[in-house]
């Protein structure tokens, strides 16, 4: 599948910088059941430019989700996506802090 087709299948998603140069990005996403995978890009320059993920390698990493609480972890410069296979579906708030190199994912309304 080429990059154009992949982009068409991706839900519209954007993490907005919380304040100028804060390097903290937050967004709310409605993710269908069983489809939870997330990786962050610093720019829209292509699949291999500036990825931030769960690990360096381009493989998904299963996360330990705590019901009602979510997930907190470290991000790395790399393409490993965060994956939660048992996701029941619904809205999630994701915050990526590039100064601290952390991610927080919590249920959203």
C-alpha cells in the first residue's frame, strides 16, 4: 500500500501545541474498537521523517492500559507505535511532551 492510500485510511488527527514553543501537544481522538495504534510525527514531511514512538524499531509495542486511568510512558525517536489490542473503542485524550519525552493517554468524553 503506498503512502497516499495509507493517509486516506487514517482518521483526521492533529495534536496542537498547548502554548508557543511548549513542545507539549494534545488532542482528542475517537478510535474504533480494536484499532488503537498511535505514533507521533513532529512534522508532516513523510513516514520516515521525525517519528516519535514507543521504541526505535518500526514495530508496535503493546501498552499496559489501566481502566479509568489510561497509560503514561516514555517516547523515543523512532517508529514503534503504541498499541492497545483490547481497546473497546471511544474517545481518548493523548498528550505528547517532547521536552520530557513522555506520553499520556487518558479516556476522554
